[in-house]
C-alpha cells in the first residue's frame, strides 16, 4: 500500500506541476495596475490572464475599505480576447480599493486572488 501511494505521488507530481504552469488562468497584469495608484478614477477594471477564461464562471468584485461594492456585478471578456476579463465600476472616490477575482479557465480549472489599487486625491 505504501509503495503504491509513493508510486502514485511520484507519477502525479510532475504531471500536476506541468499542468499548473501550462493551463491555469493566472493574473498577468491588470488595469488599474496591481498595487498601483491612478490619478483618474477608472470606469472599469480589467485583468489580463495567462489563459482564456469563461466569463460565466469568472468574477471580479471591487470593494472599498469599508467593504462596499463598486463593481457592476457581471464580468465580461473583451471582444476577441478571452484572456481579458473586465467589469464596470461605479464612480470611485479617492481611496484604496480591493479587487477580488475568481477565474475559470477554458480547461475548467479555477483560480482566485486579490489585489488593491488606489485612486489618488
Ligand atoms: Cu488548468
């Protein structure tokens, strides 16, 4: 039994590692930029992923420091580029906002993360 488990771990390990690198949707960049400060309040937030994502099973939530939501509710991919997930946001006052995202890549694997950006005074 132990030998079987060890053998399974040894054969699955490299396969899973390779898959993570190849097919999960990971955040590559965002607008506003991750951790960045912008002079002008954005009217939407866009995340560029390493893989194409399914908008129906992906989301972006934008909250202020008090936890109030400012996103429009429904994330969409950019026309002709399913690696870009975007969402409209309500007018943003100066302050720091948190962007929490969940992505389901076309291969159905889910990833999630969060980052913040600041609208300058
Ligand atoms: Cu995957």
